[in-house]
C-alpha cells in the first residue's frame, strides 16, 4: 500500500490493520510532491473532462461514463507529453521492441 504521510495513513489503527493482513507499507517522502504528480494530473483530467460534466444518477452510469472516458483518454486523446500521441500508441508501438529484447 503506497500512501503519503498524512495522519490518516500513519495512525496505528491504519498501519496496524495493514500489518495484520500482511500488507507492506510504502510512504512517499515527506513533502515529495513529485511522487504522485502523474497520477494527480490524470485524476485532474478525469474530474474536469468527465466527472464534473456529468451528473451520474447511479453507480452503473458512473462506471459506464468512466469506462468511456478512459477509452477516449488512452485511445483517442493526444497528449503533449507524448509528442501528440495517445498512450495506446506509445505503449503498443513499444511492445515489439520489448518482446524482442
């Protein structure tokens, strides 16, 4: 389990439950904002481009909306950090190189 060092994650109740269940604990460095910057950016996009624009009336409609969004995000939305390619393009084009190694 990887968390930041917030008090809810460092409490004896939380860490004890993890340890009792054989779950290893990993915490980001104190004040190390870089540790989660890519995931934080992803969730910002999800919230502003999908969640805040739709008033889901059920869990199933939220799941369907998020499924649709992630298919768009990975398959059709170009990313500036990926030289205007989609994550799918970058990932699947690198597979032959990985498999050949």
